C-alpha cells in the first residue's frame, strides 16, 4: 500500500473520530473553553493515531503478523505520518475556511469558538499534526510488551494520589489561591511518587511508560477542568481564560518533568537490582573530574563577566552618543580576548570542555539572575499597587441587595464584633459631576462617617492640603484663593528699557477671604490631587456637585440636583485613578445630596491581617445570616487587575525561563563531550564491577553540580542587585510612573522556586547523556588498548 493512500486512510479515520467528538461535545460553551477542548481533543486523536501507526509498524518489523519480508519492505512510518499530516491539513483548511463540514455539525460546535471548529483549525496546522502523530509513533516504536500495562497502572496510582492530596488541600486554608497552590503541589508530589514507583519496580528508567503516564494525566486534568462546571472557577474568583491557558501550558511540561525526575531517582537507587542509596564513590569521581577543570572554569567565568561588564560600558557609551569611545573599547576587548586564547593554546584540548562548561554555568547564572530581578521588580510594583489600593479603600465591603439598607448601624456593630476586624463603618457612594468656573469632570462621591476616627484614619493620612476634620466644621475652611491674572513670563537674562535686569515673575501667597455672594456656610468636600488639577481648584474654592438622581420634576422631566461645596482638603493616595475620580463628603451631607435619607450603600471593613480576608468574609456572612447581604474582599473587588499582574509575571517567568532551558542544552553538550572523551575510563569502571546505575550517578552528579553552581551564583547575583536597588535606589519620573523609586520586593519563596526549577532542569538535562554513558559497552572503550 502506498504512502499517500495510507495517509489518506489515517486522515479520514482522524476526521471521522473528530466529527463524532464534535457531536458529543457540542454543548460545551464556545469561546476559550470550546477552543481549549477542541484543541485538546484534536491533538489527542492525532496522538492515538500515531500510537496505532507505531504499534502496527513495530509488529510488522518483528514479523508477528505473518507477512514476513513484505512487512519489512513496507513504507516507513514517519513518511506515513507526514502524508497523514498533509492530507489532514487540506481537510482542516476545507473545514475551517470553506465550511465543508458545517451542515453535519451542530451550530454550537462548528460556530466561532466552537469545539469542532477548533479541532478543524488544529488539523489545518500541518506542523501540529506532524508533531503529535510522530510523538505517538516514536512512543509506540520504543514501547515494550508490558509498557501499556505499566502505563495504565501508573496513571491509576497518579490519579488516586493526586485526588487524595487535592481533597486534603481543601482543609489547609480558607484562601482560594492557597488551596489551589497546595493542590498543585500535591499533584507534583503524586507525579514524583508515581515515576519513582514505576522505575523502582521495573528496575529500569521506563522513559516510554513515564511519558505515556504524563500525557494521560495532563489530558485528563485539562479535559476534566474544561468540561466540568464553572462553579469552581467562580468560587475561587479566578478568570476562566487564564486558568485554561495555564492548564494547557504547564501540566504536560510540569508532570512530564516531575515524573521523569522521580523515575530517574528510582532507577538510580534500585537500577542495579538492589537498593543502593550510596553516592560516596560517585561523588568522589565527579568532584575529582570537576576539580581538574577548576582553572579553566574560573578563567572562563572571569572572562565572561568581564566581557559582560565591557559590553554594558559600550552600551552606555553608545547611548550617550560617544561612538568613538564605544568602538575603541569594543576593539580593545576583542584584542584582549584573542591574546588570552592565544596564550592558552597549549591547553586547548582541556580548555574546550572547560569553555563549554563555563558557558553552561554562565547561562544558568544569567537566567536565574534575570528571573529574580524581573520578578522582584514586578512584585514590587504589585505590592506598591496593593498598598495604595488598601490604603485608600476598605479590605472587605458588606453590601445589601436592594436599596433599603437602613439597618447599617446594626450591621456595622455586628461586623465590628467579628474576630480579626479592626474597624467597620457605613458609607454612601454615588456618581456625580463636579465643576468649577474653568473645569469639569465626573467623580465618585463617597460619604464617610467622620464621627468614626478609626474608620477615616487612612484617608486622613493621605491629606496633603487642608484638613479632613473641616468636613465636620466647614466654618474653619480657609478662604478661597483669589483669582490670579498671570503676566507674560520674563527671562531672567532679559533687560528692561532702562538697561536694568528684569526680575522673574513671582506669585504672592493669596490672602484668605470669605466667598462672595454667600451668607450661609457651605459644606466641605475633599477631592483628589489630579481632580484638583483638572478643576484648577484649591483649598477654600467653591465647586458644584451635580447629581443625576433627583426628586424634582420640571417641564422637561427630572431636574438634576445641583449643590455648592467648598474644598476642605486635597488628598494624594498615589493611585492616579483614585486621585482623579474620588471625592469625599461627610456621610449626612452625602445622604442629603443623593436623597438617601436614612440609608447607606454599604459597610466598609478594615481587618488586622489582609491575608486573612477569606476567613473574615466567611465569618461575617455567618454572623449576618447570608441573604440578602453580600460580602466581598479586596481580592474579589480588584481581581481583574491582580489577575493581569499574575498573568504578566507568569509570562515573564516563561520567557526568561527559556534562558535556563537553553543552558540545559549546553549541559547536555558538556556531558556528551565528557562521555566521548572518557570512554576508556567508563570501560575500566565497568570492568571493575560498576553497575549501569553507578555510571549514571557519576554523570548525573556532574550535571547537577554544574546546574547547582550556576543557580547559586545567579541567585546570589540576583539578590545582590535587588538589595542594591532597594537600598541605593533607582529614581523614576513621578509624573510618568506615579512613583518616586523603582520598587523591589524579594519574595524568598519565588527565589527558592526559581533556584529549584533551575536545578531540576539541569538534572533533567543529565538523564540522556548519563543513560548513554551507562549503556556504553566496556569492549568499545577497551578495544584500542
């Protein structure tokens, strides 16, 4: 049978299965959920087709189907996979752009964002089909007769352990993020234990079985979450799109990495047929080899960092347009490097491995350093934003469904009795327009209880001009600023007609005066700094608040309510949105202005520990009896903002983590070079009785030492730079960034995760070269001696 015909048959089988799946999952909501499910199902079908193709090819190669020589001359499975991908791509293009399958598919599945349309779009990407079909083909080609049984047993064990630990995570904390993190940690532990157990009992690395378990687990996890109810996402206050994206990216990588780490550990400890936890001899051999490379590594690292410093200096010269100095410094650096390499030419054979080792360590170091610095700066911005939000607003807000919140005093009293609550006071909130003679803007008017000093303590700390207490005593508000007529500016170097130097124009401090045309005392209002700039208003000036809600009816309908106030103070919270939109009134004045009479909008609560708001929300709900009250904490009220910051940090972690991934390939290159150079030594060790697991331990230790050294150097360098930025500082333009200095907050848990991740990636990079060295026959190394 020709390659093209087999490709057509396989592609037709894939499309038929996808049509059936499109009918089955037509009820999945379109959008991110439908696209994610469609992509997962499409790749799953491709993977299964590759497994079938590889299994058939493997049976034919062994002559188990009775066809003998005819099977041996059958076309290569890789070419059949390529042909299948090409035909599938044509079918996918017809289905997506021509709509050839729309009449036979449900509208919900075939429409934009539907499951079937996402599957056809995946088919149209020929590269995706080639990758997934070949993954299945290679796995089936290398599988043993009992691989499927071990894969099924391992997946069952992983599911049981992960489910048990995930259920136990619900009792760890009230915080949804903490519960999710603990459940994810439990899933990682389950992957490690499963990989360790499979390799331990099989007494081999079992790479094919471990990859199959990881694929089954990642597909099961993603489809269970994507097809399950959305109540879990709403309960955890997490955005569905970001959760589905994260689950699509991380489980295949994380589970595969962790399960292979566990499997390699199981093989190292029990690969020789007996339990051998000792590493003493292997550590001695690995350290002796690395000590022989110490000089070249030190020279290489020194040269690397010197060249980086020179490159930074060249960049500074180039930025300041000192091109000549930049070129001269760059040329001098090149000549120095060439001279150093020429002087070490006698030791070139030894230096090749040393230089590659140096580059590998330096790459891990730079990757870890960049991750720590960037994530610490982003954590600093997040912490600064959190402090500004929590300083200006409540930690928890209690609202009531409807517009009859008249019992707010009793509710505030009940809330204050909850353990962990610092303050609880009612407030009124409404939209209005605020204007002066030369400015107009929209504003959120908030009425605060000035008779509760603790409730307005944070607002009082942000007042930069005027006094917050003048809302209670508006007669103490200082007089309005008189109108100032600006004269044309005069340059200090210019002269007058008499020849004397002109003095620059200076504004005198205006004298306080009472507002004209007003016999009664106007109530006070506190506005933000940016809002004051928009209105050109100062402390004591008169402003007008216009409310669209009014009980007065005119000839043209409801008449907006207009009242005059005097600016009692100006606050600066550090958040531009708050400083440009918010205005504060005394609560009775706000109730009269909005016509609320004896009603409130809600009760705002400040807690002693902002990380304990989940428990406080639950306690307040129990105290109030639930309906009709609704309680939200600061995370829920600002979840879009903090979710965007979290997604940005995640993207930066992935992008910068690629540096460490590249460094892991350099570690692979180093170990492969060592294996090629040390064939004789490996053969001698095996002749003396060293097992495959013992040889593998040696090379794993060398790679781990390199990765750990780079990770620790990068961690120390990143922490040092962060401390420098913290105590010395990097000034920013406050008019642009709304912050004076670059904020840096080091999260030691993040730093630990970065270092551990770098070491784990380095460990994974050692597995293939170590397996190559362990499987090397002793005869090959001793043949020439």
